[in-house]
């Protein structure tokens, strides 16, 4: 049962991340797009690229923190690291708030979902076909796998209460997966 729940929960989480601006997005990772851009901005001394990540009403705060951080960075390596972390945290916190998501701290590098990395790479290199093909294949495989499980269980559903409940569990897993995919794809009704 836990496996079946996990099979439903994992795709739902993936689609939330990829299509609904989930609270678990990659903007809070050290190697995510927000902090990567913040590092470049600190090196160049230009705050403007960071402003796109925050609402207009919060630009002044980001500009102030950026200026403060730039001023402190030259004092020592420790001061630089602390100041940089302050900018990263402030920038990500304001960005997350604009998405309606909580700030849960800066995440370590190397933990970004491969699907999100592929989405960023597609934007960077202008090549979307591979990303679409990979996601389409995963969705198709997920639908087919759940369909076949439900179809097999359905054939025995009326033989006993246990077999009937096994069918219902497979059926719910199948339907919830379809519902999640359809909803993520912008589906309206049946």
C-alpha cells in the first residue's frame, strides 16, 4: 500500500514542481538560478539582474542589501561569506514570498531535480525537444503502468473482498495519476 501511495505522491510532487511553482522549487538551492545570478551580480557589481526575481515593491530592499553586502565583502573572507549568505537568503526569501511559498533556508548544491535542471538547460540552449520527449515518455510510461495494474486487478476484483480492495487501490492510483497529469497539463473537466 505504501508503494502505491508513493507511486501517486511522487508524480504529483513532480508535476507540482514543474508546472505549479511549488514550494520545493530550485530557486532556493546554492546552484539554482537565483543564487547563481546573485553570485554573478556580486562579481559584476550590477544589482539589476537580481531585480527580476522580486516584486517591484521589494526592489529597494534588495538594492539596499546588495549595496551593504558589496561594501562589507572586502573586509575578510569570513565577512564576504557571511555577507553573501545574507544576500542569498534575503533574495530567495523575498522571491519565495512573491510565489506565496515559505522560505525554508538555502539548500545545498547538487540536489536540484534533474527535470528542473533539464528545463533550465532547455531555456539556456534553446532546445526544448529533448525535454518534451523525456517528460512525455515518463508520463506515458506512468499511465501505461498504472493502467495495466488496474486492468489486471479489475479482472479479479469480484472474487473476494481483498481482491476487490486491491483493485480499488490500483484504480485510485491510476485515476489520481491521470488526474494529476491532466490537471498539470491544464485540463478542464473530463
